[in-house]
C-alpha cells in the first residue's frame, strides 16, 4: 500500500444518498423507505442518518420475505 492510500474506518452513519448508493437503489426510493420505517434511521441534529447495520437488516428482511413467498408458491 502506498503512502497516499489510507485505510479509512467504515462510516457508522450514512446519508440517505450514501445508503441508496450502497443498496443500488435511487435516492428517492431510499427516502421513501426511510419515511415508511422500512429502513431505520436516526436523527443527528436536523439531519437524518442511517446506521450501516440497518441496511443489512433491511436486506435480510427482503431475503426472508422472498424465501417465505417462494415456499408459499
């Protein structure tokens, strides 16, 4: 690793745009998921941030739902 490359710790809180980028969805869709409560978020002052582990929780719920639907079919 060169001296210009730094190992940055992972962010614990993401903006909605960063979370959307990680999930591969649009920012507007991510805002809708946050406002509906499907993706948990926390207030930081006047801002909204999404804890990184909440993205994994959301994806796991989607996977569980897909498995349930596949079993029922």
